[in-house]
C-alpha cells in the first residue's frame, strides 16, 4: 500500500512537468492548429539561457529567472513573427515540418554552444532534499513542480476566462474571420499566444534542469506532454492536464508493478489505445468533417 | 504538368525517346560508377540508394495518400533486425531473409494503419511517433535482439556470390533500388495509386466513389513499411553492425525531411531529395574538413560556441532547409524544377 502511495505521488510529480509542456502545446494548437514540435527546444534554449546568466555572467537568482521568462516570451514572439506568419497556405504536414525545422535549429544551436556533456542548473532549492508527507516522500523540487503547475493552471484559467487578451485568444480560435471583424488583430493575438505558450514551456524547462541539463533533456517531457495533450483532446486545457497526470501515474505504476524497462514506452501504448476508442481524445467533442 | 490525351499515354513508363535515352544513360552511369570514382563514393552511393528506397516508400504514404508518419525508423529497424536475425538464426539466404523481414515490416505497417484509419493530423503524428519509439525501446531492451550491444551482420552470400566490399554490395543494391523505383512509379499509375491519390484529396469523397478506405489506407501503410523494411535490411549490411541507437526519432525526421525537400507526391522528387540530404548528411558529419567554410566555422566556434559541439551544425542546416522549403517552395525541389521548366518553355513571355 505504501509503495502504491509513493508511486502515486511520484506519478503526480512527473505528471506535473508533462502537464506544463502539454498545456504549452495546447495553447498554441487551440489558436492556430499548429502541433508545435519545437516546444521542448524552446524551453531548452530558455533554460540554457538561464544557465548562462547564472553560471557564466554571475546574475543572482532574482534577476536571472525573470530575465529567462522574458527571454522565453520574446522567443515565442520572434518565432511566430519570423517563421510561422510567413508560411503561405500551410497544411498540417507543412506545419509539422516547420516546427520540426525550428526544433532542429534550436537543438543545433544549444548543442553547438554547450556540447553534449550534462550540466546542472544552479537552483535555490536542492533537488535532492525531500519532504515527508506522512510516510510518503517527495523531493522538494517535485513538490515545487506540482505547486508551480497548479498555480500556472489557475493563472491560465483566470487569464482565458477574465482577461481581455485571453478572451480575444479564445475568439480567434473559434472563428478567425469573425474575430477580425470584431476588431481583434488576430496576427498579434497569435504572436501573444506563442509568447504565453513559450513562457509556460520555459517554466517546465526550468523545473527540469536542476536535475540534469543536456541538449536532449526536453525530448521525453515533450513527447509525453504531447501525448498527454493528444489524450486530452489537443484543444482542451483541463484535458491536457488530466491526461498528463494520468500518464504520469500510469507510467509509475507500470514501472513499479509490471516492468521498469518498458516504463517509458507504456505512455504511447496507452495513447494508441485511447485514440482507437476515442479518436479525438478523451475530453474533446468529436470533430466530424462536413463535406 | 503535361497534358495526357489517353489512358495509355498516362500509364506508359517512358513518355518519349528523350526519356528513354536519359534513362539508359542513367543506368549506364550507375553501372560504371564504381569504376569511375573512389571507394568512398561507392559507399556514399550505397547510402544514398538506401535512403532513396525509404523516401520512395514514405512518399507513397505521405505524398500520395496524405497520411503522416513520424515512425519510419521503426519499420527501418524491423527490416534491419529481421534480416540479420533470420540470416543468423535460421540460416536463411540473404534475399529471402530480406524479403521476409520486409514483409514483417509490412505486417507492422498494416497494424499501424488500423488506428490510423480514425486518426488524422497531430493524432496520427503522435501515434506513429510512439510506434517508432516503442520499436527502438523493445529492441534495445531485449537480449534476443542483442540489446544495447547491437548485432554484427553475418557474411553476405547471394547464391554462389560472396559480397565483401562496398563495390560488390553496390551491384546488389542498385538493381533493387531501380526495381523498387519502377514498381513505385507503376503502382501509382494503377487503380491502387489512383485510390491513394483520391484518399489524399478527399477521403470522404473517395469513399463515396467506392474506394475502400480500410483496405487502401492500411495498404498504403503496409507498402510504405515494406519499402522501409527493404531499406533497413540493406542498411544493416552497409554498416555491417546494427544497434538500437541508430534508429532514433531523428532518423524518422530525416526520412520525412527527404520527402518534403524533394517534393511531396513525386517519385523523382523523393529520389533527388534523398540523394541530396544523405549526401549533405555525410558531408556535414565532418564539417570542419570542408574547404574554406571549415576554417571559418572553426574560428567562429572557438570564439562564440564550443568546438566539441561543432558537428551539431548539421541540425541547424537541416532545420533551415526544412523551414525555407516550407516557406518559399512547399513543393520542394520538384516545385523549383517545374517552375524553371515552365519559365523556359514560355520564354520570353
């Protein structure tokens, strides 16, 4: 029983970082129907930027982290403005190709600059301290990840429900033309979407990098986050979060009870199963194409 | 595109004597290539030919049927491991093992095609991607497949013929490549190919016209996987050693990039795209030895980047190519060629 609880807690902790990446992908997919494969590398380059500020330029934490978030937002703006907006008449394959292209460029830049040897990001709390919750242990960093994920979800919820910009984003997603007729500059909205998404992704990256930092560190969270988002329906924010927690927990339970070796692929088996039964994910209304 | 006036004009392999001439010239060139160039270039040609096979198969799926696959490295791995294991364990002759492994890959393609019937866009992308990763994990973790240590390929005998050098292998590989190319070209001119194209254009409309979606979509996956399986089986013997680390997601991405750069939905495009990207891949692996550019990159790396990570420039180059192609010429090299041809045909207007 104790094992089970421990696995559950670690599952939630892992799920939180998937949830952040999944949320970031859903935010972009919702407004522009781009499955953003570059999400992980965008977070990666922001994390390495923070690393550079802290380690090589000697910035204090309170200056480096806000600067990193600012960098992430600007990166999102930049990518949307220079690349995505220029794509003419893109289809889904084109969008996948473009985001994969961005991903490769960012990955190449980071590994050219920093090489492949693992590093760790200096962080205010040590990733190896642990907190006891009754008899279950959770590392301080994991607890922080869970907390931050919850706070970000709350902020996003409030943002999309009550802020003018959030409502404009929702309008753009629902009907681009009508939104433009209502006086929303949809181009600019898309740019902000990328900024917000990049910010959320960057938070995920920063929470992963205190343990290990190397150019491929974001692949696993990206794929799992993507899988979670797909499981939740790709357009539903709560769906992505739930999907991420489910994946995290199932993965840990599978690792504990069935086989630790195939822990990392069980997520994809689940995805394929879920998609076979509900092709649009668990929480999205099934989209039927009109002829 | 040129206008077709009759059915037979559409299906004929060579549209004019000029095409026959160039085809024969190409075959002659391919036949003489090992005598004209150094050994290294024969290796390069082998590498290209294998990528051509996989790109052709992927293009049948992505370009002609309009599906997405980010998991072709998985089929490639099945082909490679299948061939080697059939040869070592069952003492199968090479060609039989290759065919059997490719058929196993096709079977997996069929199974992957089943969920794909109901999926599209990002859903299909993640499902295929997951498939590719799963295959690599399963191979890497089980002792039967050699685990992380990988497998050495056995001695290669085709009938009485013992193939030892790249040059020998080249003469085995090129006929297979040419055969598969002609087969792909012929396939799309048949009922099957037209069904694929109809599904790409509008699957609901195709279904109304009597195209059996279940059959043709799974068939597209199976055929595509077959090509990837053949490519994988041959690739094992180019490397002479296979390990799970080769068949990464990056490899699937490279295959997709070849199809996109060459031109979606075009046999010629896949060939050109595969040759171009695999040549660049080999060149960029030792980027510092490229004349002029290499020195400049070395100083650049030393002052702003790191010298250990310099080989990662190839990712930047491939990423840039993908983005530029998608932004400026979504039809890839084929699109550039078509535009140039049209420009000169109507010149000076």
